[in-house]
C-alpha cells in the first residue's frame, strides 16, 4: 500500500468515526428530549417510525398508531399523576445507518406521596432514514421491585 492510499484510508476512518460521534450525540439528544415530554404528541410522532414494533413490559406488541391513539387517553390521566422520566446507563452503538440504544428508564410519579418509582430496561433499534433517526423496534422490561 503506497503512502497516498494509507493517508486516504486513515482520513476515511477518522471521518467515519466523527460521523458516528455526531450520530451518538444526535440520538442522545433525541432520547433526552423525548423523555422530557414537553410536547408529547410531537415527540412521539418524531421518535417512533411508522413501521415500529414495540414489545411492552407486560408482553403486548403494538405499533406507532396504537401509541399515538393512546396519547389522548394518557393526557386525561396525566392531570392526576404527572410522571417524570430519566435515563441511566445509556449506551448507544452506531453501525452505519442502524443504531442500538440501551438504557435504564426511571419513571417517577410526582403527585403521589411517597413518590412511586418504577424502573425498566429498554432496548431500541433505530434506523437513519432521510437524515433522521427513528425507532423501528423497542423492547421494555420492567425491573421487579423488591
């Protein structure tokens, strides 16, 4: 391999690493904004892909349409308990236009005394389509309380 080929290979490797770092940052920001739930419907529309397969912690499987349709019912219930969500142990692995996101979700219901805390292990598969990341598969597993 000549010097020019080695230099080109090194530049290609460095540029792809920088792209993956940007993608990880984009996905991390996307997750943080999604968990903040400031604009619930809009965030759900953007976060989930139309062809989503979501497997919930209770063993049911559904898609984006069921999540969006359920938003109106959830909005009514939020007046009594407003959950706050955060993520711990976040790991993002980017493989070209596919990413795997894993984290522990902490859900706190603030209006209950004492505060109710539930924890879930979440795994998401994201695809980058037309320059944007969206979740195409999701698995949530409730961590049992002791």
